[in-house]
C-alpha cells in the first residue's frame, strides 16, 4: 500500500475534520431553519420494482425518476401490512394495524377488520400524525383515496379536504393549492392517488363468481381506466406485441416449492384469484403485466403535475416531498395477482424523499431497512420540529439517512399480514410465521434465491440464522404471540 507522508496525513485528517464539522453545522442550521411544507404522495398497489429508476425496462416513470435523481431512494423499504386499509392505518398512527381491534375484538390485520376499528384510545388520538402536526402549527390538507375507519379518517383528524377524486383531478387540485402560495402556516399535504390499483379489476372481471365480485365491476371509472391500459399499440401484430412489447413471464412465475397452505388459503378465499391462477395462459399473464405498467405510467403522469407545480412556483427549496405506496402487486409471480402475501412483490414498496438543498441528490440506499408505516410519522415529526414524535418505539426518523449521516440502525424489521407475520433482516433473510392454516414457518434467503422460488427452513447451513430471526420475531417484533417450538 502506498505510504502517506505525515503532512499529507495531517492535511487529509484536517479536511475530514472540516467536512465533518461542515456536515454538523449544516445539519444544525437545517434543524433551526424554517419548517418546510411537507407533501406525502401515496400511490396504491405499486411494487418497489415498478419504476424505471429501479431498473424496470418495461415502463417509463419520469416523475418518479425525477424524485430519485434529486433525492434519495430506498430499495429495502417495506409496508407494515401489504393490503390497503391496514397500511393506511399505520400511516396515520405510526403503529402496526394489528395493535388495533375490530368490533369483534380481533386484531385488524385485513381490510374489513381495519375498516371496522370502532374505538381508539385517548393516547392514540393525541399521537396521530395529524395531532402532532397541528400542535406544531401545520395546516393539514388531504385529497384522494382514504380507505380508513371513521375514527381515523382525514375529516375526523382535522384535515382540509381538497378533492375526493383519486386521479388527475386530484393532482390538479393539489397543484392549485401548491401554486396559490401565501400560506400563513407551513402545510402537510397527503396526495393519495389510486393507481396502479385498477389492475385489480382484470382478474375480477375475467372470473367474477360472487355477488360481491360482480358488484365491484359496477365501478365504471376503474374498469374504463383498466380497458385503456389493456389497449395494445396500433399497427403491431399479436405476435410482435407479446414478443417485444409485453413484459415476459417472470422467473418466479410458478408457485413456490413447498408453498405454504396459508397462500393456498388466501387464494381460495376469493374465487377469482383461484381461477386466475388455474386458468390464465402465459399471454394473459403477460397482458396483466402490460396493463400494470401502463397504469403505473398513468399515476406517474399525475405525479408530474404536482412536481411541475412545486417547480413553477419556486417552492422546491422549502418543500420536503416523500413518495411511497401502501403495498405492491404480485404481478404474476407465483401465479398470483393482487396483494396480501408476504412475498417481495407485495411487501417491498417504493420509498423516496426529495428536498432541494437539504437532501443530497441521486443517492440509492440499498442497506437500511425502512418501514413506511412505522417510520413516516417520526420522520415527518422530526422535520416539523415535533419533539418525541414517536408512537411505536421501533419506528425511526429517517432524517439522518435522508441527510447522509451515519447512525446506528435496525438489524431487522417486522411486517404483518392477514395470513401471518415476518421479520426481514439486513442481510437478506426473511423469517415468516404463517398462521392462516395452523402455524407454518419458513426461512427465505434473498441472496441465494432473490425470487423466492423455494425456502431454506430445513437447510442446516442456515440453522443459526433461523434461530436468530425467530428470536427477533418473538422478542422484538411480535412478543405477545404464543411461542412456537
């Protein structure tokens, strides 16, 4: 190794000290500066891979790419629960949805139960994201999809509603609010856009069996948007379309080796899911993937409207923008569509942040485990000047990571679902305990098998890792469950 002369060593050391002090001074200056406007853009049913900045060649998302290019993107971000309403309960409360009970006294781990949360404690009322920000002098603004129980919906929490629309009209209303300026207080705005959620209607329409499923198809706007996304390019033959334009069948298209009974149970609860898995041809799955890409591009164009408003009004330097999704879509992996499963396609979601002059642009964080449900509230509270804005002590402010500071971080992260719970660790392993059909346990290894085609539960090479993650599951993330030995 090349030797360093003493004076050069001192010069390097001094430079490092100056850089360190400069970083600390900038952080202190940011802490003491004016409170930013904060905009949280939330899409629905978008997997982490569904962005061109994530390397997906089958779609173009220039608005999302702009956020990534001008801020930070996290690749290891997870929802607290991969279905709509429970995930949104987390955004509002900073807690796992399963800590709340429905009217029958059951943990609210699925949509119906989450929408049936009838009571919340006074402590929860005082520690929602809305309560914290109101006390810090923020105006609260909300538009778009809610899917929250009455006790936690935006009106109850004190948000001003700018639009009940979930599409371009909402984006336009949000842009109007941003551009009008002259706000007496900083604002926290939630822009809750519906797509690419309209992909749900493809399998439902193809295989609707129950009256409930047939009733869903009466939603004309959603079905019309899906039909638009299903259109093939003009002048392209069927053969060329499937060979060159459609995303191919993914590597993990077949069911997982040793697939848990809980997954089969999940499929059988909704007849259309079972029939899609059983009946869709490869080309139908490809068409599903094509439409999912087009719906993601549609919501990206709506996000562009909001970005244009921030830029044209000169507010990039006083606006923190955070972007995420409530959960993903299985996108034909394991012959599944929809969500709820604890596979990566459903649980791993996009998470990005941008604030010009405060967050260094163009960084990709592939290391730190992020929970958008547990971490959003403390992060926003941190930027809003709220002290101790934490509801679940396992939630963390992401501000140090946004600003490039080296801080101790979690080694594991918990995720719950209607059919079970899991712990993900920083080294790419996942321990899952399914409870939908008895107790089933799995160890997955994303390093050796990134597509989750099999499991490593009985692999002696990973016996210590299995024991380690099971201990984390039982003591750190889900300590009140009966221990399984």
